[in-house]
């Protein structure tokens, strides 16, 4: 895990999240809302958004 943790917010566009993953060479990002973790986005989520039906 990277320290400090790299996070995105619920409002972050999936393309931006994918860009962060590539730049930081990480496979998952915690998703935050109101300073609380509400989920995790991973590379499969990003690819699914880019390639609907996969």
C-alpha cells in the first residue's frame, strides 16, 4: 500500500481515476465522501466503464 494512501472522491470521473492508477502504478483506489471511505475502485471497474458489456 502507498503511504500516504492515494484516494479519489465519489465525484471523481472514472477516466481521472484510471489516469491516477496508471501514473501511480496502483491497481485500486479508495473512494472517499465526507472524509470517509465509501468504496474502492479497481482496474476492472475502470476497464468496464471504458468497454461497456465486458
